[in-house]
C-alpha cells in the first residue's frame, strides 16, 4: 500500500447554531479561502493554514448576533474532523513534533502527537480578555474542539508574553508548524503506521 495517494477531505456541519463547510489538502502550500464572520479568527486561521502548509477552504455561518463562541468552537470541530479524515490510517506520518515559536516579546511552545487519542493540555494566560472584539478565552475553545476531533494529543504552553494578540498568534503558528512536521510522510517508513499497536485510530 502506498503511503499517500491523496490526503484531502471535506466536512459539512449543520446545527441550529452554525452551518460550516471545510475542505483540506494536507499536502498543499498553505493556500486558503476563509470566511467565518469573525475578523480576528479569520486572521488566526490564515496563520494556521499558511504555516502548516495545509490548503484550507472554510466557510462558517454562525449565530454571531449572540456571540462568537459557537462559530469558533464549531469551526474547530469541523477542521479537526476534516484533518482526521484526510489522515486516514495515519500511515507513514512522522507522528510527533514540537516547536518553540517566538514573536517579539512572546514565546510559545506547541507539542503534539497525531495519536488518534485526543487530549489538550493548556498552559496559557492572556493579558487581556479581548483582542479587539474577540474574546481571548475562545482560543482555548478552538483548540479543545480541534484536538478532540482531529484525534491529536496537543500541549500548548505560553512561556511569556505581554501582548495578547502576540500570544494568540504564536499559539496558532506554533501549532501549525508542529502539525506540518508531524503529518509529513517519513520516507524511511512511508508504508508503516508509526505505532507498536499497529493502529493510530484510538
């Protein structure tokens, strides 16, 4: 069996709160078309796509007249589901990766295992409750939804930082760069599932 034929997937999610469509190509160049109705969130998802080199098309219509919570969380669910679907058996992937990412005064670490066993460890303290009109607590909600539905063990630690925009941006970029490394196909084991269990589906 060849490690990678095509690693693409699409997901549609529709509830009373949101209607979302997501398409991903894990072997892309970071091209994206993103519309969620939440400007700062669009900016962060652009960083996630560009730095992971995952092509993404994301269209979210949410109940923004209430707040941004459902749109952000449900988009995390849909992106996670699409990435998990595109990974398939997770055959041939590197699996593990971690990175410390600096931006001005801020340093953030992301470490992940594309294990099929979802978990989030979150050690982040924002210095403000909002970035513009965006609630900073929603960054954790996004990554909780993403990790649970992508089947990824994800640890995020902000070592230090003063500017909440920078803290959020380093989180998205560090996760993106780590994800890029972890889902790369390892040429030395491109037909193998990197687990002594023989499966990475939980």
